[in-house]
C-alpha cells in the first residue's frame, strides 16, 4: 500500500527559523524540507502510513515546535509527474542526436 503524502506549508516566527529547521530535519516522516519565498516560510513533504499517523505528526510533532505559528496542509491525491511516479521510467532516453 502506498504511503500517504502531504505538503505542509509552515509559517514560522522569524527569529526561530534556524531552530524550526533543525527540529523539522530530525523528523523521520519529513521527506523534503524547503525554505521558500512567498506566502509561507517553509514547505515540507510529509509521508505517513495513514491519515491518523499524519494527524499525529502534524499535531504532536510539527505544531509543537517552538516558532511554528501555523500550517496549511494539502494531501496528495495522485502524483502525475515527478520522482514519485512510474510514468517517467517508460519514456525513452534522449540520445542527444535529435
């Protein structure tokens, strides 16, 4: 069974950025972590066995980190393109001669 994936966008209190990044980096469920420009301060990709595990990671780990103000989560329904799809492996490789 495939793992649940969710993007979790995080608002951080600016003085706590380094501490938040360090704490998030230690979480096993965090697949990816990016500091970004725009509306959010951090964007993460979280994996879990099911929605209950995801809820636990969000509520009892991410939200309890000092400096995390709030989060916005988006659960992945289907991956159409990217490292987590099989579609890319079916494409013929370019020879560079085209």
